[in-house]
C-alpha cells in the first residue's frame, strides 16, 4: 500500500509538471503571436501615416495597443494614435487618448512629448479674442508645465514661443472686452481691463492701444492729470506709433478707433514624432 501511494504521488507530480510546461508553452506561443500581431499593426499605422491617412493610422495604433497592452510599445502606440488624430484635426479624439495615456502610463519616458502634444491640441482650437477662453488657458497650462518640468527640451523652447503668442491673444481679449465696456459707458470695468494688459501682458503688441484707451477714458471722466500721465507714458514709449497719434487727437477733440488684427501659427515641432518612435 505504501509503495502504491508513492507511485501515485510521483505519477501526479509528473502530470502536474507536464501540464505546467504545456501551459507555459501555450502562454509563450500566445504571447509571441500577440507581439507579432502588435508589431504588424504598428507598422501598418506607420505606413498609413506615410500616405497621410491619419484617421486609419490612429485606429491601427490603438489596435496595436489592445493586442499587446503589457508591451513597452503600448504607450507609444497611444501617442502615435493621438498624433494621428491631431494631424487629422480630430482634436477631441487626440485629447481623450492623451488623457488616457497619462492615467494608464504615468511613468512613461515620453511624457514630455505627450504634454506638448496635448498643449498643441488645445492651441489649435484657439479662435481669437472673441471666442471661448478655455482652450487658451488649457494650452498655456500645459506649456507652462513643459517649461517647468522639461526646461532643456525642444518642447520647452517652442513652448516659450507659443506662450508669447497665447499672451498676445489674452491681451487682445482684454482689449476687446475693454472696448465693449467703453461702448456701454462702463468706465471702471473698462479701466480694469486695460490696466490688466499693462500689468500682465506688457510685452504684447496690445500695450500701446491699452495705454491710449486709459488716456481716452480718464479724459472722458474729466481726470486730465491721469489722462496726461498715460499720454506721457505712451509718448515716451511709442511716440511714433499710430495710437500716440490718436492720443494727440483726443486733446484736440478728435480721435478714431483702429482695431489691430491677430494671426495664429501652427506648430511644426510635432513632426519629430517619427524620430522618437
């Protein structure tokens, strides 16, 4: 009986070991197949980018992620999908995938690029001073994050340039609202808007008009000393500018309104994505 039990134990162990090896082999084969399929889908995505079929490329990259989510290429696939949607101007799809990327791959080494791509998605939806401020502020937040956390990268260099453009739009927004308050005769809110331009966006092209508007409002309010103070400031810094001429006309009871235009520039740095991956 004892010998019989020993034989059963050894036989059971042999079966368990055999099953374990078989299971291991099956898992290895399955994992290998997944990896091959993932690489194939990823390459298809890259090929689709080459022919500018960005939407199809985005779908292929997401397919690659699903096929082998534990692979180091999964996070890159999400970024490539987001980039593809960005290039197709499907910014909402790109943003949703990037947000998922941050949640799913918090330690990925390409986070700097991901933040930059997210900033550009918001940046491309900026429509000017008359529209919603949300994309402007979200883009500026991401760009500041890049400058703070990745200061030596190309992304940070471009982020500084983009922030200057964003500040120009924000200053234009303040001027636009200030003009609206002038038309409504709401002098104090108008003053606050134009002073905000001087305090927060002093390097933008809208400072000159903001100073002129302060001259204009204080003059209307009968506060000539304040009006002359800002007129002197304008003359000292922009004595050959168009707004100084308008300020001069205020004291001669004549002036007209000139509204400057803004332009938006699209980023080119994102094309470096292929070199990354």
